[in-house]
C-alpha cells in the first residue's frame, strides 16, 4: 500500500443536487485517491457512491466543487476528452455487440488516432493480460463469451489507452460467486502489474475488504463517513453509522486481511530429529511433505494433519479447521514444507504478528 | 382469349408497367426513408427542439411528429391523390408526393423504436469512453438499430406497392391505370384478364422486393448481432 503518494484523482468540495430535488445526492465530498491504489466506495443504496464515481469522469456533472486529475483541474475541460483518459468499467459491461472483441478493446485507441500496428499490438497485450488467448478471442463477438469472459474484456477495454485512473462500477456484481472470487484474485494480480489508480464501487463489504487499499464508506444524504484502510474501518469505525454498517461480522472479516505469512506460528519439528518436548512433531514423506502428526503435547489421539498455504489468510485457516473439525492446521510454504502450526485457541487468545513481542 | 395468351400479347406493356411500379415505390420509400432517418435521429437526440424547452414538451413534440405522420397514413388514399391534384396536377409528381407521405410513418416509427431499443449499458459505456454524440450515433446507435429500421422500410414498401395502384386515378405510373381501366370496363373483352394481370404484376413487384430485402439484410446486418 503506497498511501503516501500524491493524489492521482481528487474531488474537492463536490456536491450534486439533481433538478427537482431539494436534498443533495452528494454533499461536500472531499476525497483524494493516492496514485497506484484501489479505493473502494461502499455504502447503502442511494448513498451517492455511484453518483460520486460518475462525477469523476463527469458522466454526471457536479453542481459545485472541483475535480482534480493528476494535479490539473478538469471540472471545465471537454468531457469527452477527459473520459478518454479515464478507464470506465460497468457492471453490465456494455460491450458493443456488433464489434469483435478486438474492435471493442480498440475503441479508445482508435478515437485517439493510434496507428494500426500499435493498436493491434495493444489489443494482443491486453488480452494476454486478462488471461485470454488473442488468436482465439480477438475475432469473436461478445455474445459468444461467458459473463466472466465479457467482464475480462470490459476491464481490458477500460485499460486500452493506458489511462492512469480506472473507474469501476460494481464490475463483478453480476458474476456468479465462484467465478467472482477467481476474477477478484486475477484482478488483484493484474493490479500488482499495472498499478493503476482505481475507484471501485461495490455493495459487498467482503469485496471491499479484499480488494481495497482504502475504503470510502458513504452514508445517508451522500456524505462521506470514513475513508481509511480496511483494517481501520473494521477495527476503528469513525462513528455509529460506520460501526453499524460494517456490522457484527467485522471481527471475522478482519481475519481475511491477515496473511498467515505475517503470523508468529507455533514451531513444529520433523519427528525423530529432536526431542518431543513442547512443540508438535510430524511425519513426512520422501519429498519432505507432511503426512501426519506424530506428537502433540497433551494429546493422545492425533487429529488429521491438514495444511493451508502461507499465502492464505487466517480466514482460510479457520475455514479449514471448521471444515475438517480439527483444532490445528499446518501452514506450508510454496514447496509444501511445513512452516508451523496455528491453533484454534491462538485465535481467541490473540494472534501474534511477526515483530510483535 | 385465355389469360396466358393475353399476358403473352401484352408482355412488353406489362413489363413496362412493372418497371414503373417498381421505380415509383423505390423513389417514394427512398425519399421517405431519408426524411425519417434524419427526423428520427434528430428527434431521438432531442436536436429538433430548443434546449430551453421543458422535458415534457420535448418528449411531447417527438410524439407529436409521430402522431402527425400516423394521421397522414389514415387519410383515404384516393382522397389524398385528389387533394394534391389542384396543386401538383396529374401524373408522376403528385403520385410520388402522396406515396412519400404514406411511407414516412412506418419508417419513422421504426427508426425511433430501433434507436430506443439500444441497450442503455452499451450507450453508457460508449459515453464513458469519451465517444462524441455524432460518433455514438454513427458507429453504435444506427448500426444496432439498423435491423429494426430495415424492417420498417420493408413494411413501408409492402404498403406502398398496394397504395401505388391508386395513383392510376391521377394518371400515375405503374399498374394502377391499367387496373382501374380494367375495372371500369369489367364485363367487356379481356377486362378480367387486364385486372388479373395488373394484380399479379403487383405481386411480382412485391416478390422482387422481398428478394432484394433478403439480400440487403444479409449484407448490412452487422455479424455480431445476426441471429
């Protein structure tokens, strides 16, 4: 999280009041999105999160206030030219059904007048980036693709002219839960490579916690209630409204923020290499992969040995414990070597992260 | 004289009527389509009404134009040809004018319906990517509305092939004059054959148009939305 960077896009004192409406949809909004980070906009429906997003590329014109893109005031510039510099991805994707996938991705580069070879190379690059083989997909039409594939193309199209800012309006909202999980992981991986400044509207708190470097919680009347890291929003809600919004599940949600590799784990030893006092030991196969527990202090009946990769989160570990009905899980590294163990009681007694005393 | 002998003896004349009929319909619907496309796109983008007008008034004016053009369709055709006669006289000019007026509504209705049927998400993403209104209209809205617009043109053609017969009453081109003459002297020599030949002639013209439309549709519908 490079939150120290200067804001790539900022809203300054933005308000929006729709004609024929007395109450503003968004009120006095001040928001700075640091370069290269993902900000998640969340809140109950009608709280102005989508309106705020659409004011950033002026699909909705603000009533008062300034929009600043990379240090320049863009409140009054030509809206079409502004939008070509900002990627835009929506839930319904909105691919042009009469354009091939390649032509869909090439829309903005064509408007900007790139030459043919550059456009063609860019389309291939983007399709690779979103995990679709160019020669299989660039000549297909949108209706020949699944929902998940269409949204990948939607993201690629948003990235086409290499905009510094991406606006995404519930892009994964219409995708089934299993595909959504995968596409979120891919999206995070993608962001690691491209490091765009991203504003992302969602109604799913888990998604906000998973993807966001920061979360902006919107409240009634289009007011910004809190704008902070997911950890802080969950553990230190700014007010009653945020506390109620993140709800009673906040402590559990926090588990998914904590990577196992950051934890101080119970040390374990390979059975037969040392004495059995204090720490658990296990038996391993010829490749050194753990097979079963050999000794656990104070236990006669050995539970099944289940493992979770250290790139996973505490949430994954708990999920596995409940699933396999064991009190401890082994944490393994990329080579399947056991790194340590996590006990159920560690969760309740307080988790220690590395560096803590 | 039996029917086939009659057609054989009159073949040159019938082919000439057929060509006239075909061209009369082509020009009438062609002009109507041009007017409807222009008016329909302008109406759809609210470009025909000043910005200062209130929204309901602008929406009302769009409906208004549709109502006027549909009202025109309800004028009895014989009456319209008659009413145009003092101004435009007899022959091709008043025939073409009247038929154009009749053809506007079916096309205009479908231009408006076709443009309205374009998915909002498609339009929003087009806007969000910074496409100008003109570019959106030419590359997104019209191509996506085209199948609906084309079916409107097709309906207009079928209607106008029939109505064009009435143009015979004011000496217009096509099968009309022959048909009306045959009806007027029904019972005398070859009158029935004359009526039958003119009627079948209209059907042949319609069949030719159907083939033309099949080809046009095949080659102008964008591949991604072809069913």
